[in-house]
C-alpha cells in the first residue's frame, strides 16, 4: 500500500473589498445557464379545496367532478374521476400566498394578499384590490357579487364580479372577528358569518344590516359556554356547513364540539364531540343517508349517524398524515373527498351505509420537504426522492399521474390494529441512496441507508415496493469467549454498475459487499488503521473508528473507492479486497460522487472546497472553492463537463471542470438541500428546505448558443423557484423564445475542410465504401443470381429513361415537338451521351483541385463509380482523369479515395495507358507525387505513434 500526501496547504486568499456604491447600484440579472421550468409533486396545501359538480344536458354518464386545490401562489384544477391534472394557473404567480379559493362556473377566484383575482381557462382576466391594503382571508361567490373577509376579521367587502367595482363595506362591531361566510339555502340576500369568539351573525347583504345574533351559549353546551372566556381559543368556530335540510347547519369548534343547529328556530338539535383535536371540516351526506362527516386537526375522520342522535359510526384514524383542511361529499354519491396539509387529496367510497369506507383513489406527494433526490434510469423521466416524512417516492417528470410512493408493506392494517399513527411504523428517514437499472427486471435494484440503522434495505422499482433483503453488519459469534463487535449505523451505500452487487459502510469503518440477487455477503473491505500523517492532524481526538462517509465503484468493477471522516480516499481492488492506495486530503471528506463514464471523483470537503480526483492517476486535478456556506450536495452533468453545487448560502453554482472556472451562479429564495442533473442533459432538479415539491430548471445550452465567462459576486442573480404551471404544448414556441439569451451574436466556429495544408485529410466516408469499390467484381460474382430474371408476361406501361449511369426518367417536355426534324433529335441525343461524371471531370482546368468532380464522385455508389470509370474510353478523358488524381494528391485531400480510384483505374485501363505514349507524361507526374505523399503519410503516422508511446510511458 502506498500513501500519497497532498495536504500542502495554500495560504488563505484575501477577500476583495466591495465598493458599497457599486453594490447598491447592482441590478438583478437573469441566470445564464438555468431558467425556471416547472414544479413537481405539489398537490394541495392548508387552503381548503373547492368541489364543483357539473351535469350536462343529455349526458349518459354521471356528473363531472372538478377539484380546485391551492399550490401556494398558484392553483390546480383536477378531474375527479381519475384524479388527473387538467391545468394550472397560467401566467405569472399570485403576488402573495393564496389564502382562499372559489369557483363561479368556468371562472376561478383566488384571494392573495389584498387582491382577489379572477381566472378564465387559467388566465387572469380581472383583479380587484382591497382599498384598505389589508390581506383577504376568505372569499365566496354570492350571486353576482364577491364577498371577502379581511384578515383581521373586522370588515366584509362586496364587489360586483362583472364590473370589478366595490359595492360596499360592512364593518363588524368590536369583539366580533369574522372567520367564514355561509349562505343558507333558500335565504334571499342573507349570509351567516362565524367568528373566532364563537358567535354567529345573520346579515342581509342588500341592506347591510345584522338581522340576528346567535351567541356562544346557544351554540355550545351550557356548561362549556359558561366557562368559556371571551378569548377562549376552544370556542372559535372553524367550520360551518349547510345540511340537506333547510334551516339546519353544522358548526364545528376548535374544542372538538359539533353542533347541528336550526337557524330558523334558533335552537340546537344535536351535539357531538370528537376527540383528537379541533374540528377542521364538516360535511353532510346528500344521498338520502343522514350521516355527518367531521375531520380533526390530528388527521382523523369521524362519521356520525344523525338518525340515532349523533351516534359515532366509524372513526378513520390517520386518514391523513397531518391536519385535514377540507372535507366534502360528492352530491348524490356515497363518495367522500378529503384533503390535508400532508399534500394529498383522497376519495373514500362507502359500499354500504353502515360499512366502513375504503380508500378509492388518491393523489399525494411528500408532506415534508425532500432532502435527497436522484434521477433514476437513463431516460430522465423518473426521480427518486426521500423526505423526512419517512417515505421514498418516485416522481414522474413526464406525467404527474405516474408518480407513486414505494410501498413499505401493509402498514395501514397494522396501524389500525394497534391504534397508532401510520407514520410511526414507517422506516427512519433515508440518508443515502444508490441504484443500478441494469438488472431492474430481474431483482432488487435500489439500496438505501436509513438514519441510525445498522443495516441497509433493498427496493425494487419494477414492483414499486420494498425488496427482499436487509443487509446487516451482524457477524456470527463463534465460541463463548468471543464478544460481538460493536455495530455502527450505515452511512453510505453503493450499487455496482452491473447491478449484481451492493455495498454498504458503517460508522465503525466496516465495508461489506452483498449479492443483490441472493442477499449473501460476498466480500469485506478493511480501511485499516489511520495513516500517521492523519494522526498528527487529529491528535486531539481519541476515536479509534474510522467512519466511512462515501462509497463508489468504477463501471468495470475493478476499484472500490471509500472516503473516511478523517480525510482520506481509499482505493481497494474489487476482486482481492486489498487496499491499493490511500490519498490524504487537506480536510475531512463529507461525501463523494463518481462520474462513471470518465472516472472523475468529486469530494465534498469540510473546508468548503470541492476536490476533483482522477481515479486512474489517483491525484487531485481540480479544487473548486468560493463557497460562503457548507456544501450540501453536488452533481455532474452527463458529459462530465460541469459540476453543479448547492450550499447553505442559497447559491447554486456551476463550475466548468476543464478550466476550473465558475461559469454560472444564481441565488434561490430558500436553500436547496439536494440537486441532481438529468441523464439527458435537459433539466436540473432541486429540492428546497421549505417546499415539499421538486423543482426543474431548464438547461439553456440545449436550446441556444451560450458564451460562458467567469462569474463573480456582482453577476449573481436572484431567481424565484419554478411554479407548477410548467409549459403547455400550445405555448411551445413561447417556451423556446423564453429560453433564448440576450447575449450578443456569437461567432460559431465551423470546422474548415482542411485544418492545415501540411496535413493529410481523408474523406470521412466509411472505409467499407472504398473496400467495396476495390472488390466489386468479387462481390458481383458472389451475388450473381442462380437463374436469370423472368420478364413479365404483359407490361402495363413503360417509362422512357434517359441514357447515363443514374436512372433518370424522361419528362414530357423532353419529347421532340416535331418528329420530322432528325437534326434536332441527333443533337439532343449526342448531348445526353456525356454523363454528369464526365462533365464535372472536364469542367476544371489542368491546375485546379477538381473539388466539384470529387464531391460528385464521393456521392456515387461503388457500382456507379466503377461504371463511370469504365466509361472513360477516349485518350483525352483518360489523361484528364490521371491529372485529376495527381492534383488531388497535391492538395493533400481525400487521400484514401485517390488510392482506391487509382487502383480501379489502373486495373481497368492499365493496358491502354501503357500502349499510348500520349499518357506517359501524366503517369510520370502521378508517380512522383504518389511517392512523395505516401512518404509524408508514413512520416506523420510514425510521429504520432512516437508521441502516443511517450505519453503512455509517462502515465
């Protein structure tokens, strides 16, 4: 084992002092390389969804269901039948986070900040603004008016939705903070307004008068209402919904109490109490079954039988992994739709009135921000993402309906039987992931390491579930006196390129390799003791273990690479497991990433520097710095030319590896925790610390010519995250124009026909073309048919052809207009006897380079070229052909074509050339030039071979 100490520290570079005046004048610039494209994995958030049911006249199917969900500053419209995405809001996002949604036919209304915006087919057509500039918290469509509550709950604003004019403002009395609005059925110009103090008021919108006040003690139980203080949070009304019965509404409180109240009689009909959190949503079933559904902030759904005095029928515990934001029944159907803050929308089907519901359809995503994402496969259509919600998901880049969560087994039944949350049974969060799709159809192809676990798990993408094996580090103990070795948590995993083996490393320094098909441990790699150079640097620590922070293998299964926390890169022989080389780094190695195609290993170090190592020479070839925060993740471009990094300073940087320069950098609103580059080089995917989605950035280099320059801090641009809207197919041209750059026109370099006049240039045609020409007679003899072709009995018609090598049909204009003039006919036939090959040969002068002639000759097939050479019958044409070959040799171009043509020409016309003295001068000149150019080719080949041999010996 040899040790390479490359820990020579360079003096710290001083940071240049920035001019405050120039910094203040710095303008925001758009990113040079990456532009926002779209967001993936966003379904809904805490804003309640809106359900719309439509029935068309003459329709044979049931009503169409549309769901409107909020995506932060945008919204999405889903088709309820298959839960497919119809479209999202087009154009720019809302100025602030959307707080409420409403639908009016084909129009969508969204409240964001002090604005209420109207959309038609996803495009904004109208915007109204609160004159007080305060945010709006709730909106509802009331006939031809839009009703909106301010965020502080002190005012109700009324707008005319057609003209966009403010019709009026209702100000509530002190001590009444409005939270929601409900229009009771059959009540003309009247709405119910709930408050956070627990009271409800009935208002006439036209006269703007309060008709009746429903105090808290009438709505809640007498004992609770008497003990409730004016600011008691348990008395706040969180949900108010209309029942199928006229004058009856359902009211839910944060204390968990539910009241079924008769507004007309001003009396409470029924009272229920739901345990496990406050009421977040209520819904009455409308298909002749008196059932009330309630949702809590803990994610539970309760079903109450109203015919039995509010008896609890069923409790769906853990219906969502977070608080439920909305709950609605589909009109006339036994179908319940719920949405939660866990980024999911679910449909529950009731097979019978008394049976428990079952999950019918759902659309979900991560409900915690993903911290690790990787592209899966080589087509760039799937993304693997791991999140703190303890799930592993596959997100489709092409179609959202193809996204799914990898199954961890029948956890739902187990959680129901144990009455515990489903999330508590899931595996710990994933810390490392590796895959190989080479054998994905045969056995498990994904390997993951989990937080504080002593074994790695395998997954199968084909079956979308957990794999067969768990690869642990437990060694069998033989004998009573031997003690079991300490076990460490798995820190890194790696699947070989062939897909046959999986490797895992632990915090104690152990590295094991298993067979992915059988799950049997095959080999063990030992990093050994800490090198003396590293011990001097870590003299203050007493830790004996050497935790492994990263694993990688080359594509040919020759080398296993492991990085340690003490700052070493260890190279093992894959077959013998012998430690061959140890490279000592100046700092601790946090993680490594290997580009398997070119053998470049990127190492993230604790001193905020990314070091690039060539695994063939096992030396550091690049050091990339300039970070102002800890480096979180790195990724290579598919061609290994760029290295993209993300760090705690919220800046995504792109380095050009050949030059070591920073060519692009932009700052995002939040820190990107993980990044990955598409295998097709078209997108960069990022995951951020405050969002549950995965964001795609389009690579501008795929659509336009970009001139890269070194980027400094002054060139840094602030870029917003991509939205859910993406790019529609109808706007493809607009998308391409948006991806173009505003740089000056670039002079694109075009390869000249010949790089240097002293070099020999070939035709760049396949070698088989000239080999076929040289052996054409043998090929024709071998392909000769056994029987002559049989002529058809009756030819229906014939097409006249023109003489020549190529088949050309005579047009109607080529016929003689007057058949009685034989002179014109003979002239026409005599002119057509000269082929285009012969015309190009005779066109150039004696000292020309015959460019047109050789361009035409290279376009002909070998059989046609052989026939054209045989058609040279006159001494003049033979002499000019020999001169053409000579001149082409002098120009140092098409060397192999000249040799092939010369061989065929001498084979066919050799005797004629020798017998005629007129051609001796042409042959002598060709001989001299041929010897000279052949010697030049041999000299160039000998020089190149010597240079290659020298370089090989030096390496």
